[in-house]
C-alpha cells in the first residue's frame, strides 16, 4: 500500500484525481468510511459529494483521491473582501467550493478566494514584501508555512536584528563562535532562526541569541573577513547604511512633528507617510496604520515606532 493513502482518513476532505463513474475530475468530497482489505490492496473510500442537485455517496478507489488543499477546522482568510482580516473556519465542502464559517455565517467560497492562514501559535519569522496597503502588510513565510500572507501591523513584531545588521552572540560561551566575533545577518531565515555570516561560516540562530554588535573599542574583529593571500581584510561597517537611513528618517519625523513633542498624531502621521511613501492614504487607512504602529496605545506614534515600521524587513508573528 502506498504511504500517501495512509494520510487519507475518515473526515478528510479529498479531491478526485481522475473521473470515477459519475464523479468528475477534481471534485471535492468528504471521506465517510474507508475499506482496506489487505496491505497489498490500496483500498477504497466511501465519500460524500454535495452538489447543486443534492448529496450523493460514491465509492472511490484511494488511488483516485488526494487530500484537498484545505481541511475541516482549518483557518482561512477570504480574499477580495473589505473584511480580509476576519478569519473564517472551514466546515466542509461542496463539489466545487469550500464551506467557510465567518462570524457565524456559513458561505461557499472557491479555492481561489481563500488563503490558508499560517499557524500563529508560535513566533514565526517572515519577510515583509511591500509597504502597508489599507493598514496591512504582505509577509513571505518559509518552509511549511510558505506563502505570502497579509497582516495588520499589530499582528507583527519587527525583529531587533535586520538584514545587514552587525551582530554578536548574547552567550558566545555556548557556541563555537569566538567571543567578540561580529557577524552580519544575511537575510536568509527559517521559521524560527535567521542566518548570520561569521568568519567561521554562516550559521542559523534564534533572534534571542543575537544582539546588535557593540561599538568597536579599537580592537579589530574577524567578522566577515575573507582570507586573501594570507591577509585578513578590514571588517566592513555593516551598520553604516542603516544608520544613515535612520538619521534621514529622524529628520523627516522631526519635520512633521508640528508641536515638537517627539510624537506624531494621526494627522501628522498621514502627512509624513504620504511624503515618504508618496501614497494616497484615506483617513480610515491612516487610522488602521496608527493602531498598528502605536504599540503602547497612547494615541500617538513615537520616533522609534515610526522608524521600526519604515525599516522593518524581518518580522515575527504575534500569537
């Protein structure tokens, strides 16, 4: 028996991979029972198919079935709606659509109208793909959570280390990396770790294991230095470009901070975002951005909250 058929269990939503009697190719159904006569026989499934003309039950060989892309109890976003951030739950399927419950209302949606939600029970690392639209940002996730998903800003937390940041280990004694060695965040990442290039090579660490490199005390570090003709090159100033960008953003922030209190109101935020992003934000969109940026919920955006938003690339989901 093929291992892939063992994943098809009672209650699973399935698709028909080839026409089986009156059941069309790619129709959606739900497995109600399974017959596996022997280990040599792939077996068959007794499936419910719900179509426009009502319910029908058919026996289909397991070899002609595959698991559907969404399963019951899974959480999904409904695309093309104003309420994108309302999460629905898959309850079942008809032959062409998934049945999704959103705020107590059951609706039929085609697969192309649904996006599977990435798991939120852990802090998963992703990379921001583009700026906020209607108060949301698009984030690319790796591995098993691969895909681009949209989030309100309050559901994301910028990592304290970003691509290009010069970093050191918080506890080098527990690692093979030499104490005081400085590395650079490459921009590669897994679900829970980011890659850092040290002189010993690239390695993956959790964000908690890293901290921005301390200012040099005059002692040269070995970070990212290549051996050329037996001579180590001078270390790069990894943070120079970032520091210049932050300085510029602080200058922009100060320009639009009308009363000079070091914080931006909703109106001031809209002015500065339109100047920086050259976008046309509605009052509602600006309010959504304000809610996401204002982490301490005091009604205003501080310079650090503002810079985090405009410079964030690597982020974590907030369960």
